[in-house]
């Protein structure tokens, strides 16, 4: 009899207390792993439980990595909601498709478990049953998608965004703007009832102008911000949870230590640490490429498969105008060797003559010119009067994003700079190592244009070696 009462009490606790439910979910999807209850999980559970009775149904949660935010919000909470109301419709988006699918599968594992069925006997899975979407017999569902994805025809009562940004591209204004546009024009419009529907954004901060930063400007969102280490006393009060997070206290001593946190800060640098772990992104001092990413060659390249020139053009000549830059490359066995940099401020006639002269001097196989601004006129002019092979390049992303895509080639030594050339040390390295904060970025634009063009072609594999 006492055992039966104990089981009934346990079932009631799991059903009616989200924090306890999260504990059960964790042990279900992580068998053999120990769960350590912590104040921040109980606090988060209170925020989530009260969303449907709150006057404000928009919540931002900024917490550090490895704090169980996705287990709580993307796995446990949807299962708990569907347990209480099998007709609830929930859409969850994340930048990482693999994690989005994993959270969907984990949630389905929970809802298929024996203990869940006993706690919520009226919630029965049926109908659609895929790795991205599963439904109940009362037409409720949990659907996983990726940020930027199409949601035509789908509507929901609950919208969750779990880590919307790809950290690799967080310093790209274009990538951040594209995500914000997707949120405004696509995701936020999917609520069946905007006045009663709920939207939750959970993420570690990455940039002052990330999605959290953008949404908080509207003053329409509740914010739960918890740093990995308290930089001041924080007083949290929600429902039955009241906690003073004292200055210098660690968020969860079961998983973290001061030595561990200091090591993370040293490994990732202050900017990333204050954003991701303290939820306080600093002014952007980001530098894209480091000295350790750059490799050199010192022998003369006599044999090559392709000779490529890449122009970043400008036609105004004054103190503040940009330079016109041409980078010349020899490509051999899939490796790009920078051999020359031309850099000058030129009016249109001199620019045209410089392009022709450099092509003739190096006998380049292909000349790249961006099909934008001053480049459009020069492309048309050169094609009408010259026999050189000109490729008009149309850029669809911003210069930071274009440079980011070249980093794997730099780091894998597929892009090499001449070790003993003065122009490398006087011009190329200062611009590269200070980008995107350097005064000029014309050399960077020329380099990234050449590298991305070569990445997108297979010409190096198709051409025979040429010998000078």
C-alpha cells in the first residue's frame, strides 16, 4: 500500500512540477549519467511554467554552454506541454540541423516511455512520425526545423528558437541580418494566435547585435540572463524559486570549477568568453585571421596549372578613396601561391590600362573582376576591346562572410604567401591580421575573391602543368 502511494505521489510530482519532470527526462535520454539538481534549472522551469498565464508571453533565456538549456527547453518542456494538452502545436528551430533532429528524437523517446504514458495517459502518439515531426492523436505536434527554413502552411501555439546563430558566421553582418529577417518575416508569423501564443528564444550570447540583442531593443521580452560566474550579486525570483546568485559564485559547482572556467577563458579569448559564458558581449574587437592561420613558401614556382588574377576595383582618387588591387596567383596541385600584389589609386583610364598591362605581363589565364560598382563598366569595356579571359564575379554575401569561407584553405596550407616578398609584410599581413577592423580591406577583398573562385571551380584538376 505504501509503495503504491509512493508511486502515485511520484507520478503526481512528475506531472505537475516541470523541474522534477526535467530530472526524469534527463535520466531517460542519458541512461547511466548522473543528474545534479541545481537552482538555475528550477528557476528556468518556473519561467516556462508561468508563460501561458503571464501577461508577457515572450521570453529570452541567455545561459552558458553545457547548462542543459536544450534538454530543458527543446526536449522536456515540449513533452510536458503535450502531456498536459495533446493538441498543442510546437515548432522548434535551430541553426544546427543535426542537433535539431536529435532533440526531436529525444523528445519522442521521452513521450514513448512507460513512465510518461502513465503520467499522461491521454497523450498518445499517432499519425505523422518522422525524425523531424511527430503528432498526437489530438492533432498536436512537435516539429523541428532549421533557422532560415521555410514554414509555409505551418502554424503553432509555441515557437522555440534554440541557438539560432552559427557561431562561425556571427561576425558577418550579412548573416546576422539574414537571420533577423527570417525571424521577422517567417518564424514570428507562424503563431496561430499572436496574443495567446508563446515565443521562447534560448541561446548563449555571441554578439551585441545577435538575435537576443535585436529582440531586447523592443522592450517586449522578459529576459532570464545567467552568467557562468556571477560578476555581481543577482537576485532571482520566480514562482516558488528565490535565489541570490552571489558575486564570484559558479552557476553549477557539480559541473564547473574555477580552474575549468579560467581554462575556457584562456582557450577562447576574452571576447568570446564574455559573450558565450558571461552573456555580456563586448564591443566587437574581433579579428578574423591570426598569425597561426598563415603559411608561407620560399621557392620560386616555375610549374603551375593555372595563373589567376583577381581585381578589386575603385575609380575615385582622393585621400579617403579605396585602392584598386590586383592579386596574382599561381595554382599547382590544388595549392594557391600568391606571387604578386598591385595596389594603387587610379582614375578609370589608368585602371583599364593597369588591368591590360598586368594581364600581359603575367600571361594570366583568367582575370576576375567583381561585377559591381566600378567593376561593371570596366568589365564591359575590356570585353569589347580585349581578348583576355574575364570572369565577372557577383558577390551574394558581405566581405566578412566571404573571408570566413577562405579560412579552411589558409589553415590547411592550401593558400601560401611568399615568405621574402616586401609587399607581403608591408601590405598583405597588416590588412589580413587586422581585418575587419583595418583601415583598408581592398587586398583582403581581392584575396577572398580569388580563393572563393578557385574553390568553386575544378579547373586545377582539369589543366595540365605549365612550365615557364
